[in-house]
C-alpha cells in the first residue's frame, strides 16, 4: 500500500534511496541510466511544472500554445545527447 507522499515521490522520481546501478555500456539505453541524464530530466521536469503553472495562471489559448511549443523546444535542447 502506497501512501500519498510515497506515490508523489515515485511520480516525481525523487526516491530517497536509489540502489547502485551497474551500467552496461553495450546496452542501447545505457545513457538513460547516467547521473548526468537523470539530472537533465529533473531540469526538464521542473521546467514543465513551472510552465504548467504559468499556463494555469494565464489561460489564454495563444499564450498556452506558444509557451507549450517553446517549452518543447527547450526540453529537446536540454535532453540532446550531442551537447
């Protein structure tokens, strides 16, 4: 049985204890398990939460669409693996 706080922590991937992960560099998704990539995902998650709050604060269609497209661009830029 999950408590509300535990469920929120799982949804936000803020688990208090992460087991040590052995990285297999030959695996196709090995880059998704690195600490650097997880840090980038946290930044993007925070960006989307802030953007969502702005969208709720200013419920104008043109503002929401423009902000959503710009945030999508920023998310792809941040998560880009060539940087």
